[in-house]
């Protein structure tokens, strides 16, 4: 990796003019999201052949709060999403090159 930019965001608060977590009515009723964490990396990666590629990687964690229990207690459950994204034109050109080499 040649360089990267890291962005870290999150919220534990209900939606307000400054931001926060906003649930749809169904989610709010049955399993409200009580916290969100978001990490984003914008990276310049050097491939094995020396080519520089711009990619984006992210991790998003949403915490759902379920109320299953008769005693009113709640279960906090994380929902984790991660991904790596590269520009479509780079992926297509790499796929064409790899097909020509086989």
C-alpha cells in the first residue's frame, strides 16, 4: 500500500439536526438500531506489476437491540458489513487482460 486516508464516524444518539441514528418505524418497534460505527479507508494500492490502484474499503457495524425476554431485558446484537471496492473500469480492464493471458 502506498498511502491511505482513514475516516472514522459513529453515533449513539437518536436522530436530531446534528445527525444520529434514524430507524424506520418497523425497525424502531421490533429491533431498534442503538449505535452505528463506520470506518472508511481510501487507499492507493500498488499491485504486483507496479500498477497503482485506487480502492475504497469500509466496515460498518450497526447494533440492534432485541427485546425477546419476558423480564423486559434486551439483547444487543452487532450486524457487521465489510467490503472492498475498486473502480469498474479497472476491474474490467484487469479481467480482459487476464483472459488474454490464458
